[in-house]
């Protein structure tokens, strides 16, 4: 772990009980362009992108990353062609089936965020099984966002909160930021310290809106299928050189 990064990270985690967390979140963008540049179908880019996930997951423990959250499919990605959406869902099933054993053995705990309601039952069952299978692990907390959108997540949280109030278990006076955060999909996660987006786009596309209030951002030009553990390590060490103030001033 880079010492400087260690000092700067996770100054505002939620009370999740983790000691010294370092949470990196990735918007894995550029798979389609990577494939198109090679005259291949977009799905080829997604398959190569999935291999990069494997490499980055492996690189996390040595980089001092305790939590890795990856954006795999947004609530807006349903707008894509049926064949791309179907191909991505197939890829998620395959990824879970093929990676389960390796993730278990590597000490990775996997969890999913996003609304499962629109996902096929077979995929949801695989997601549940992988969460259960790896529940005892703690070397790396890998969170995969599928059918995830920040606004959708906050909306669903507000609905659940409203039910609690309607049924008398909470009153409006109980509602503060900490209370609301307990209704989010990410209730088990510290806030992200660093959000990396590949592919040169400098936008967040509805990813972890609430949680990234004080995250540092890195927008890098590399397309996700070309993103190597070496570059990941470089980006993580740059994070250590940034000054985080959380609204205060430097002494
Ligand atoms: C990101 O790559 C992966 C998903 C959104 C599923 P894209 O598919 O968005 O790739 P580009 O941005 O079109 O190159
Ligand atoms: C964000 O990428 C979503 C994922 C990486 C899963 P998009 O490619 O969907 O985002 P936009 O359309 O460029 O904003
Ligand atoms: Mg994209």
C-alpha cells in the first residue's frame, strides 16, 4: 500500500465497522469503442472487458484496496439493442459461473447492488448463490452494480423509508443522512474514496451519486479493455498525492 494514500483515504466512511477501508469504484467504459476500432461486434469488447475485471480484482489487495465497486450495467443501458442487452446478461451469468471458485479461493466477498426486479430469475439466482458462497470472505469486498442507477437507488430508498414511516416504525424526525443511507443498496459499504472512469468521458452517468459526495475522481483516456493492473496502480498512487479537505481548510 502506498503510505500517502493510506493517510488520505476513507475520512468519511459510514459506520460500517471496517478498519481502515480504501474503496475504489470503477465506471468501466469503452468496451464498445474498443471492439468497433477493431471491426468487431460490441459484445467482443464486453467479453475482453470482463477479463480486465479479473486482472483488476487480483491487483486490489497489493494496491491496498479493500473495497472495489464496478459499474457493469446501468438503469439506462436497457436502451441498447436487444442483442447487446441479451449478450451482456449472458456475459454476467457466465462470469458468475466461471469466476465463482476463483473468487472464493482468493478471499473475495461478492455483493451486488442495483434493482434486481428487472433481471432474469436465472441471473438473480446466480447472484444470490455467489453472495452466499463468498459471504465468509473479507480480503476484498467486490460489489458489482447491475441495473444500478444512483437516482433509482435513492428513489427506492425513499419508498422504503416512506413505508417505515407509514407503518409507524420511524417518524420524519428520524430521517437524517445517516438514516437514509441505511436504506440505500450500499448500506454495507464505506463511501468510495476514488472513482475511476475509463474511456475519456468526464461524466458520472448516474453512478453512486449519494455516496460520491467527497470522492476523488480520475477520468482516464484508456478504454476499459486496455486498462491494465499497472495503470490501475498508477492511478491509485496518484490518489495519495491529492489533498482531501471535506469542506474544511488545511492546517
Ligand atoms: C461500458 O462500455 C460497458 C457498459 C455500459 C455495459 P460501453 O459499452 O459503454 O462502451 P462504449 O462507451 O460504447 O465504448
Ligand atoms: C456507464 O457507461 C455505465 C456503465 C459503465 C455500466 P455508459 O456508456 O452507459 O454511459 P454514457 O451513456 O456514456 O453516459
Ligand atoms: Mg459507454
